């Protein structure tokens, strides 16, 4: 039996960084910045809840503990989705 090659990631979605202004999420090796002023649901969330993100149907991000759902297209093309949550 052969082990998988080392170094390759298995997750297609991952929160890669969180700081005071927002967070970065990587989907299929493309990183997107989610500033807290435009995505306020993450501002006061627990780090564990932010890190717990799932990818559904290849293009849909879901944070179960926060009840937040975003499409990858919303992150890639924010001008096409001008409404901002308050």
C-alpha cells in the first residue's frame, strides 16, 4: 500500500488568516479578503467558528455555527452584488 505524496492539501476551502480588519479565505488556492465592515457576521465571532467553513457544491461556502452562506462568485465579483449587510 502506498501513502499519498506529502505536501498536498486535502481541503479545498480554508480560512488562512484573521486580523482586526477582516479575514482571508482560500478556495481552490485562490484567496479572497472579507473585510469585517462588509461581512459583519464574522467581526465578533469566535475564531473556532470562523475556521469551521465548509464548501458545498463546489461554489458555496457555509459557516455552520454562524449560519452564514456565501457563494464563491460573490467573493470573486463583489461589484455584481452591491448590497451590503448591516
